[in-house]
């Protein structure tokens, strides 16, 4: 017996989002943050350090190191960034050259999410219920509208905002997961494309540092295909198994079998992870839960089972790794797909609540960005200006007409979008995602234009390296035993020094010793070394960087 679907969509509601508008949404989300900034601290800077080390020949491509210390196995992502640095040098600055392929990967994630949703929405069980007297949406139009909603939902997701704009292996993993989602979704309708996609996706996932994730989603995808009612999809099962085997072989060849599990869970850990899920997955998690409830009779059908494979794997990895946000990010494309299928089932009051919340929240956030920007350049209002001076001592404001023009244009576009959405445009399926996606894109663009000099000053390690250069000779060798990878990358790239971060670096031939310690006091000098100076990052008070020279040396 056929179970009626909960989706009731008219022909007018299935109109697609204009392509120019969708491309502008994607461009406003992907491009800000690509240009005009340094690699930022922690994972972004560490990954860039490996890439530039490979490109400049200071590290072996098959065994990457940073400061002489082997790095975690994620060779494909590091090779990608290093290849772009080598190809575009010296015309393009290394940080920008490394960032370009990862911006392409983010755009690819958005495109693959659209196509995966489009194919899933075309399956029989996902189509809207027919009307007694006609007028229901055509299958292709309905699938396009749902796919537009999925892309907007992904753009609106808070957890993707920062991590999606870094040059880290996790972004390559996200692209691989999106490609795998597309491969499973398109299997009933294509022949060559899904096979090529799955054979590329799982090895790419394993080669980017997530082999266990490749095994889990490969096994889950094989089960979904094997149980499918589509004969073509059942025939796709051996290809999924073959891709999983290839991923295992690649992980073995690159030494990628490692798993960073948590040591244990307590009540505090559970609470922190629950809080992380609430904000990181907003706003797709409530919509995804609504989809699972409204479509609860369709759990075994492709438009739910395919994205659930990737979502379940990401949530499990997040728990196993003690709340890793980078593991959680891999489930975002699948969650966006699930959220899109909630859109044709939302009641008008729920859609209105999403609109009003988005309008007030993002308008207030954008206004705050403009207020702080005005305070930085004019000193008015006085309190925000004083807060910036206290939190970022030594920062000098940099005015840019192009940045101001882009920010003003984006703000006017937001006001037009709010006016359009509050008008009589209530029929489109994707309408409830327009303001959340537009608000996230607006605030990200404003932050990456109006606040970019301030954020770069606060999050880059360049100011600290410039202070250290007063105490360290050019081209010096620095011993930094167990020095953090981002710090090693900053010293090598910004300072041009050679760093030895191995455990026995103190016994080597380096004339400078560097140590970073928490607190305000420098750690005691080891035997044979004399403290020369201490420095701090301008925006950090709880860590000191101590510079030592060999005793008796100038």
C-alpha cells in the first residue's frame, strides 16, 4: 500500500531560486576571507606551514615534517596546497596560493550538496503528494526547489562558517564526504558519474586524514545500496565496496590508520557536547529532526537513508573524539539535505518564526559590526573604541575604500532581502532559508571587510614574530623542543628562520632556544643557555615566549 507523503507543494511553490541570486549567495559566502589576510593560529597556520614547507623543498612530500617533526598523515590535502604554492609562486603570495584550492573545495561542497539533494528529491518516495484536481509541482521543478533550499540551509549553518574557510585537511574531508553523498544520491539516474565519484570520494576521504570515517560511511552506503528497491542502485553496491577497499589500501600506504578517541565521558563532557551540537548545527538540526518526524514512515527510503549514513557517522565520530567540531562538520551536507525536506512540510507560523528571528538577530549583529567599525576609525562611540584598545593594544586602524564599498553594498542587499521576504512572496519552498542564509553571508562578509585588519592582528602570529625579530638574527637556527606546530610554522614563514622542534633540539647546533610557557614568568634557562628576552602576542596575556642564547655567545 502506498503511504501518502507529507509534502504538499503547488506548482507555484516549486519555482526555483533565480540562478544569479543563488550564485551571489554562494560568492558572498565563499570569497570573503580568501584575500588579504594571514593564516590564522592553530590548525589553519599549522596546515599552511606543512604546505609551504613541501613547496619550498624543506620537507619530503612522502613524509611531511614541520620543524623536523613528522606531521599527522593527511597527505592529499597538504599536497594540494603545496602544489598551488609551487605553481603560482612567485606571482601569488604563498598564503593566498594555498587558500585558493580550498576555496574551490568549499564551492564544490555547495554544488555537490545541490546535486545530491536534486537527485534524492526525484526519487518516487520523496515526490510531493498529487492533488485531486491537479496543480501539484512537477517532479523536476520540485527537486530544483528542494535543492536550492539545501544549499541555503548549508550556508546558514553556523558550524561551517569558520572551519569552511580554513586551509585544513578537514575541508578536503568535507568535499570528499559531499562527493560521496552525491555518488549515492545519483546512483539511480546516472551510470558513469556515480561510479567515478565514489571511487574518488572514499580514497580522498582516507587520504585526507579520515580513513576510519571512510570505512564507516562505505559500509553504511553499501548496506543502503544493497537494500534498495532500485535494481540500478543494487548494482552500484560492488562499486561502493571497491571504493572502500581502495580507501583502506591508500590509508595503509600513507600510514593513515590513527584515531584520536576521547579518554572518557563525564556529565560535563556530555553537557559540553550537547551545547556544541545546539549552536554548531544551527539552524539545520531542528529542521532535520522535523524531517525525521514528518517523514518517519520513509526511514528506509533513499531521501532519508542516504544522508543519514553520513550524519550518523559524523555524530558518532564527534562523540568518540570527545566533541571534535571538525568531525562534526563532516555531517553538515547530510543535515542540510535532511533540513531541505522539512521545508515543504512547515506550517506558516513556523516559517514566520524563522523569518522574524533571522531578521532581528542578523540585523542586530550587522549593526554591531558597523558600530565597532565606526568606533575603530572615529573613536565614537567611546566604549567600543576603548574595548578594542584594551583587547588589541597596539592595533592601528587601516581604512580601505573597497572594503567599505563592499560592506555597504552587502548591507543594502540585506535590507532589500528583508523587504522582499516580508512582502508577498510566501509560496516558494525555499523561502524560509533565505533570511538565515543571507544573514550568515552578510555578517561573514562584513567581518571579513570591516573587521579584517583587526581580526588579522588578533589571530595572526605575525605581530609576535615581528617582536621576536628584534632579538633573533636573520636566518638563525632556532631550537624549539616540542614547540607547537602553528608556532613552528609562524617562525619559519614569517621570520624566515630554521626551526628544530625535535625533543633533543637543545643538544643540536642552533644558537637560539625558544620556549612558550603559560603565565607571566619565563621558564628557567636550561644549563648552557641565558635568557635574552621575553615577548607576548599583543592580544594574549596568559602566555610568554622566552628567547635564550647560548651562554657566552653574542
